[in-house]
C-alpha cells in the first residue's frame, strides 16, 4: 500500500483502466459541449490513446444534458454523471475524478478556453516522470477584473498567508489517476484542488498552453465566487490569519500605551491637555471594529469545523449514463476518505 492509498482503497479491486479519463464539469454549457467532445476526441484518437470522457453535469438548467445524451450515441467513450442539483465546480470535479477509471486524469473546463489541441503538450510530460502537469496560460483571455483579482489572490496567498501556489495555472491539468482520486477522496468538504495537489508532494511540471476566449455563453465564475474561493483557500490551508490578528492586537495595545505615556509626560511638563471626547470615541470605534473583524475570522474557522463535523456528502449523483450502463437515481452519494464513491450498497 503506497502513501497515497487508504486501507479501504487497498482492499478494493483494481479499476478497469483506460489510458486517460477526461473529466469536465459542466454547468449550462449547451453551446460548448458538442465542440468540446468532438475536438478532444479527434486529438486523442489521432494519438491512439485509450480514453473516456467523464462529463459531470452540475445541475444545468439549459439543454446541456440532452446534448450529452445525444453525444453518447455517437461517442462510446462518453459517460454522463448527472448531479441532483448545482453543488459547485469543485464538488463536480471531485465527483468526476472519483468516477474516473483512467491511469491518468485530464481536467478541463467546459467553456473551451482550454483548447483541446493543446492536450498533447501535457501528455508528452508523462514520459518525464511527473505525476502532475499543470497548464500555464501563455496569454490570458479573461475579463480584466478576473485577471487582476486572481493575481491579487496569488500574491496574498504566497506573501501573507504562506501558502504555496503555482503561478497563473489553469484547471487544464494532467494528473496521475491515483493522485487525482486520492485528493478527490480526502475527507474535507471545502477543497482547493490546486493547493491540495501541491500538498501531496507529487512531482510537478508546468507547460505553457494557449488560452482562448469562451466559445459560447458567459462566465459562471463571478467575483463573489472568487472571494468565497479565497476564503476556502485561506481557512483550509493556513492559521496565519489568526496570528496576524494577534500581532495587530499587540500593535494596537502598544500604540495605546505609548499614546497614554506620551500624554502623561506632556502633562508633567505643563502642557494643557483637555478631555478629548473625539479621541475616546475614535479609539472605541477603531478597537470595536477590530474586535468584530477578529471575531469574524475566528467565527469562520469555527464554522468550518462545524461543517466538517457534519460529515454531510458534498455531492449526490442522480444518474450515470453511458453505453455500457444506464442506472437509476442515487448511483452515488458524496465521497469517502478512501477516494471511492459512496454507493447505496455501502450502507451498514
């Protein structure tokens, strides 16, 4: 049993392997999924790869699911994993990775900003002994606010929080199948995949890839979602915010003591110091605001502890559709720490 395996995973039979599982989370991508599958399949067939598509529908409200069902009739490699509702991109990715059967897992977005024609650049790195190959954008085609916010996030996480993150990488990445399923099966509920991949210690390589504009539709990744993602990363990987609050508290206290001593000395030297209601009020407001900020950050950690202890599944699969198997509701619910999906027959 390797360090990336759990006891339960070691007891399970080996997965039927293909060379590559292409995991794509989909949310309202009816205008992109057809081109995505066709272009990707053409590239992989040209390379004689044995592959499968694991397309995870994250509660789409458009015609994404009917289009994927039509693609299954044309492409035997396509498997549809339909979630019962919208759980978010990270849970959808985890569902796809846990259902994958490939020796390698290729993660892509469903908007075709990751050109399938760039896939061979990632696949070539398999020969170099790397287990994680990350695509780095040669020229980013996102809106300005997304680019600026991502760079600010990267700077804060590296310089202030001490969290190691790769520079300007995308979710266009190739991961050893065992590593991908191990990370997807970790027990915490709010995962930040890029940081967790670095945490595994697996050998990492980066490859410069093209980055296109979205083929159809508009981005689903709003600024509030980016801010929420930032909190997931900060709270999930660092206790430094708590320490920074402590340091700031000491600085405020020392500044208050220094200010008090300064005024005592002035009074002893004969200075006329009147009662200052403005300074008192300002001090109360500043310190009160700081206390509320401190309580908010501490509350964020306590809230995450509460969420983790709930042990609630992070996703629920409504159905899995492929040429090989068509199953009904409740194929899998949530994840287990082993990296295997929790199925109905696993219930005690």
